[in-house]
C-alpha cells in the first residue's frame, strides 16, 4: 500500500474498470501511462499511475475520446474532472469521504456526512453516498490500497450516526403494530445495513427486538418462542457459499414456518439463487425501497405465510 | 422456552435457594414446574415475578404482604422504587427485568430517569457499568441466555453512542490522542465505548477503531498518528498463554506509547508488563485522567 505500493495490471483493471487488454493498447498507441517494469519485465503501477488512470476512466465514461484525453496535461485533466464533479455532487462526496478516511480525519468525515444527511436525508444518503463509498473501498481494499483499520474507523462513525438516528426517531402512531426481530447470522458482523432497516422499521411505528451481530441460531429460537415476533429481518455480507446460505435459510424457515424473513446484504444482492427465488417466506431486500414497499403491505406479507 | 434452575434463580435474584423453597411452601410465592425427575425449574414468568419480589423484599416489604399483592400491584410498586435516583441497586435490578422481558420501553424509562437525575457520566459509572458487569457474570454462569445479552448490549451501546455523539468535536488543540481498539477476535465493545465517552468528554482526541482490529494495522496507524495511549479491553474468552503473548507483542511494538488495558479476562494482572496501566474500574481511570489533565 501507500507510496511504495505497486499495482499489477490486474489490480488496475479492478480499480479502474478498464480491461487489462485495453490498458496495454492505450499504453502502446498513445503512450498513456508508462508503468515501471519488474525484474521479470512485468508491469508495475504506482499510486500516481492509479490516480491518473482513475481520472482517465471517469472522463472516458463521460464520452471523451481516448486520443483527446491522452493530449491533456495534468492541469487540463483536473479542469475537465471538476466539471464532472459539480455535475454529480454525490460522487464528489464519495471522493471526499475517501480522502478523509485515508487520513483518519474524523472532523472532515463528519462534516461531509453531516452535510449529506442534511441535504439528502438518512435513506438517500445511504443509497447515493454510503453504499457507493463502501463499494469503492471494497475495491481499494482488494488492491491493498487501504487497510482494514481505516475502514473500521469510518464504519464506526457511520454506525454512530445511524444509531443516533434510531435513538432519536419518533415512531409514527399506527394501529397495526408488529414485532420485528432483527439479527445477523453467527459470525456475521456487518451491521450497517441491519441498522438502516432498524431505523426504517422503527420510524414506521413497529416494535423492534434488535439482537444485532453474530447471533447464534439458538438465540433466534429463544426469542421466537418467548416473544412471537411477526417478522424476521437479517442481512448477509460475508462471503458465503450458496450451499451454506441455503442450509442456514432452510433451517430458519423450517423452524419458524409461519414467520416471513426479510433478507438483505451484499451476498443476497449478488447471488442468482433459483432456490431463493422460489421461497415464498423469504423476501429479498435489494434496497430500502423494497423494505418500504413491504412495510406498506404487511398484512399481505404476514398472511401469505 | 428458557428454563432456569433454582441455582440460576438464586444468582439472578439474590434470594437463597433455601429461602425460595420456604417461600414457595409457605406463601405460594411461585409455583415452579417440575421435570420428569421431579426437579424444579422456572420459566421467564417465574423469574420476572421473583426479581420483583426480591426488590420489594429488600425495601422492607414483608413476604406475607407481597404474597397478597397481585401482579400489577407488584410491578407498580417496583416501578416507583426504581425511579428513586439514589437507589442504584433497584435501578440495576429493574434493568435486569427489562432485559429478561426484552422490553425496550421499560429500559428507556429506567435509564432515562437515571440520566435525568444523575447526568450521563454518573449513570454510566453507578448503574450501566455495574449492571454490565453483573450481566457478564450471569452470562458466564449460564443464568441468562445470549439473546437477552445481545438485546440489552445493543440498547446500552445505543445509549453510549448517542452520548458520545452529543459531545461536540472541536478542532481546538486537544489534550492527548488515544487509539481505542479491540483485538482480532474481540467483539465486546461496551467497555471501550465507555472509555471513549470519558476521554472525549475530557477533550482528548480519540481515534476509535472498535472491534477486531488486525495487529499490523494497529502498528501502521500508531506509526502515523503517534498517539499518547493505546486502549483496549479483553472480554471474550482467551487462554492465558494467548493473552500473555498478545500483551508481550504490544509491549514490544509501540515504543514510547502508553498502554491502557481492561476487561474481565485480566484476572491475573501479574502478567501485565510493568508499564501498562490496568483499568480495574472506572474510578481508577477517571483518577488517572484527572492527573493527565492536571
């Protein structure tokens, strides 16, 4: 990582979204980016190369021709980029957050987050800024360009804002109040999604039993027996095989055959599981809009189970 | 259904098993169920009832008197008692009831009134922290189930985080920089958040890394930010060997940085390197912070 960190051409492909093949062609044809070579004559890229290629990739997506981009000096490149930035405030915020994260600058990070919350509200901030932000840091993490502690640092700040929002939300007064049980499977620790769901459900006026991270199956069982939750909510982010996921979910729905399960998280969004689609008790949450719409037709969800 | 033995009940309510049997016989104060082999076991309902009975009993109600009250009369009286701000013990016990019932509203009520009367820091020191200690103990003895512990930990975490968030950050020169972290297999954050609150309130700069931080990252971040102190806590089970190994590593890798350590697992403080500050309780830590600021 950092100054001495070098990236392979595959790292660069992942980080910029430009195919390795294309990178080689651009290098040859336009002299775009001149990587160092290792002893074994393998291309190695520095942080500067990476930043440059990220900029190129942004401009390319905006419709600039590569021959055109290759002719720009650094200053012209920055000018063109800043136009891009004002066009998309949300993207800009993501960039700023990444900078604040790398320097562990809590005050800036909070300022940016705070401004976003004021401008977009909690849910929009999540879909437009925080989610893309985590997508970006996931890629950076893969490439070893940030360390997990930096991610911990920002996750904790985001978590703090979410928990404050949950604490301060005034639930709507509703007649048809249900009990929601929220938990993550054993060993699962990525909580931000679940906290966002908590906020939305609590705000809609329902009762929350929040068990949180790494909840053993027996815990879910205990609560289901003593409290009769109407709906379970969970999320799966850690890498998991389809088989393990299916085992876990089957166990849940066979143990509580009358209780629908709302399921979100990265692993659920990115898996094409036919089995999952066929389960009438499991509702996939692809975003907060899904959750809102389910909350709007709860009677149907609960009866159909 | 959660089943409690008579010994669990003794630990949870503080009423001796012997006394429980007498009350049962003489006043029908509870009627436990029996296993096939005729051993007493108790349910959540029994437990809640007995916790309340125990609170009233400690406040001078005679057991014959309590036996005549119905459930609502009992809970009303307990709720009144638990609103007395100087009675920490009763507030703690009422929190135990809220935990067993998974009752967030009751939890809010008790803690809310405590915070109003004592302020957050005193509530933290006098009620939340001891309460959490008690839970840790009850959990270790298997007297409460993990679901209850999860539920209550998350609510306490919420209150702590809201309090931390409420202290304004200033860019004015801060006192000292602390990095707060837990080792890779450690998830129990309540202690760490408590220290976070105390530090932030005293205008120290806190870099909060939280749960499961890889050792190498800690080294990297410390090298960049040069903190005055590193603070951590050991709650999850860890072998004495592993713990000693980890502490030695800490001692070796951070020249010039002070280590603050706490947690249930440090029951053999003699294994701590001499330069480490062992936070045995909050009073300790507050005193140390006072000296730092002086």
